[in-house]
C-alpha cells in the first residue's frame, strides 16, 4: 500500500494480505468470552467459528502474560 500524498510504501503486498486475513479472522471471533472451571483448571470458551481457522483441542504451545489485563496464547501451528 502506498500513501496517496507522498507515495511512500507503507506495507508490502504480502504484509497487506496478511493484515487483511488477520482483520477478517478477528471479525469472526471478536467479543466477550466466558472463563469456566473444568476440574481443577479453568478454560476460556471460544466460538465454534474458530475451528475454521484451524484451532482445535491440544494445539496450544504456550501462554504468557503480556500486561496486567492480557494474555498471549501461541499455537504450535499457523492458524491464519
């Protein structure tokens, strides 16, 4: 993508495609989610739509705290 005013390239075509994919994926799953207790653990409920992204049981690689109110969940495979 290029700036209409100065002609500077802001994103490569590949980066633009990836950003569009991410935006579409977020539209599908965005919203509040419930945390439930499962045995002695807790779990986040995700909508069934995430299966279309390749998200399924057992593909979480790591979880870490990013800030005082956010977590990062990394998968062991690409989802978008």
